[in-house]
């Protein structure tokens, strides 16, 4: 199974400041079609997870452009250019390269 | 947008089974895969398995092999997840999540979750 490792575990950020979350996979998520099969999900308090970014850098419908994803192979990053109060929750990366699908342990973003 | 409506909370005894349903709407059921993901209290997300309804093919995580069965009823656009031989540690919120078949394994839409409590 592919192991996903996220950091940091907790991320306190002041409103308007940037934030960055790292995700590493134990195997390359780069397919021979050129796509990296890495997704980002946000689970807001008391809610179901929601898709933010697929294929490492494609924002899902309705996701604000302050969210961006980058990376290739085994190293990926989710960036929020200016954090807003509504961004609080736990962020998960997930490898979609192969089953079993596996998630990172999560990064809890909180507002300072 | 595809919506996924799950069945209600369950309380089960150790050793029993639970069956959770997930009805999809506003989408073509046959165009999607349906995965089941669980989240124990205060813990992260754990993928259990999935089904491709149009061909009724399933994949299960090794951890749940032999205890979990996922089926799909195309006539009602409903997927089901049955977990047997329940243990206390199976207490969790169980989510169904769908994704377009051509979208790889991305989970675009999630149900509201079903709390399963295993208690004696």
C-alpha cells in the first residue's frame, strides 16, 4: 500500500496570512499519462469531507482560487494564499494512483 | 451536482452485522464509482473499498477483506455496504463517496455520513 505522510499536524494561521501543507507519498503518483494522482480534501468541523483539488493541481468546481496545489512524483503541496475564517478544518491528501486509496493523517488548520 | 443520501445511524452489538445504504441522485449512476470511507472518533479517513456499478466490479482494502461487501442496485441508484462480525473498534462514521469512472479514483461527492456504534 502507498503510505501518505502530511505535515504539519497542526497549522495555526492569522487571517489574511498564507498557509502551506506538505504531503509525501511512499511511491510515485505520476502515471505514464503525465498526471499525478494526488487529491486534496477539506473536512470542515461537523461536515463530510469535500474535494478541493484533484490531479495535484486542478481546483474542484466552486473552490476559491486562493487554494492551489502543486508537486509531482512523491512531493506535493497545498497552498492557501490568504487564509479566511471559513478555511478552518482538517485537510487531507489522498493518493488516487491505485487501490487501496490511502489518505494522509490530516492537517488541522486553525485561526490564530 | 450528484447528491448522495445515506441511511440513518445504527447501534449494533459485537459480532453482528450492519448494512448502510447510499442513494445517489442528480447523476447517472452508471457513470460513477462508489467508495466507502470510514472515520473512527477523532481519527482520520480510511478507505474500505469501492464498486463500479456498471460492471459490478469491487475492490476491497485488505484490512476488511472477508468482512465487507459492497453492492449496487442500478434500478434504484443505491449502493450498499455491509460489514460483518462487528467489533468495538468498528465504531465510526461511514461515508459513501462517488467519482466519475473516467476521473480516476477522485472522490467528487460525499454522503452525509452514517454513525455506526458498536456497543454491548
